C-alpha cells in the first residue's frame, strides 16, 4: 500500500504546476530503497540529505537501531542551505530542520 501511495503522489507532483515544492515527512522507507528511489525520480524531486550522510531519525530513543525514515524533498528550483537532525523532543522520530533558498540555476 505504501508503494502505491508513493506512486500516486509522484504522479500528482509530476503533473503539478505549483513550484517550488517541498515534500516532507515519514515515508516509511529508507533513501536506498527502490520505492523511495522510484518516488523521487518519478516526482522529479531532490533529497535534501544529498552529500550529508545517512542522518538517521527513527527510533529516536534507540540510537543503534536508527534508520533514515524522515525525508525532506524539494524541487530543483530550491537549494538546500542547511539541514540538521535536531535533538529528541519526545516523539519516536527526531525532528529535521531544513532551510531552503531559491536556486540560482532555477532563475
């Protein structure tokens, strides 16, 4: 069901004329999974985590088991200027802070 939802969302994003766009949340898949790769490719999105390492977010309370399930994705007309996984704030997921700016290449 998750894969179907990602495919439907990718199609809606690809058809949308609303730009720039940010998609953020718990997608219940890792960045190296095929459903995730298919999703960002089909939607034309970029991963704000690019070149920053794995940056695990779940489960917050058990560091050795953490996986990167929380994603912040953007259209190419945005540049990720800052991305940080923040301290535990009581959720089972760690919060992610991302700051974007308009892309110079998108002008």
